[in-house]
C-alpha cells in the first residue's frame, strides 16, 4: 500500500530520536525528545495557489505540533501541509 498526498500535503517519515547526548549520556525513552526532523516520503501535486517546494528524499524540519500521525504496514508517517514545514536541511 502507498500513501499519495492530495493538494499541498506532504508525507514525512520521522527520523529516529537521539539515544545519547553529545557528552555520551544514554537517554531513556521517556527522556528522549520527539525529533522535529523528518524525511520527505511523498509530495502532493500542489494547488493553483501553492507551488510545492519540497521533493522526495529531502530532510526537513517541521512545526512541533503539526500534522496527522498515520501508521501503515508497521511504519509510522506524519502528513503535514507544506506550510508546516519550516526548513530544508542541507
């Protein structure tokens, strides 16, 4: 099964949370902060008013409380509007 976003929606796959701090301290799952960085999995066609600026495979940073979480075939995805994407990570 495949997710195909409509209009100005983007399907993201959230990147894994850090399990260790820069100083080497191992974090428990309850102490790990939900990352706001994700990989673009699918992009909608856009609308007359909105030109899509992200492409599949890019890494992006999205708004903390944005989107709808979806679970398909044991994978978790987030569907957001393009306007909820704050930056492209290069």
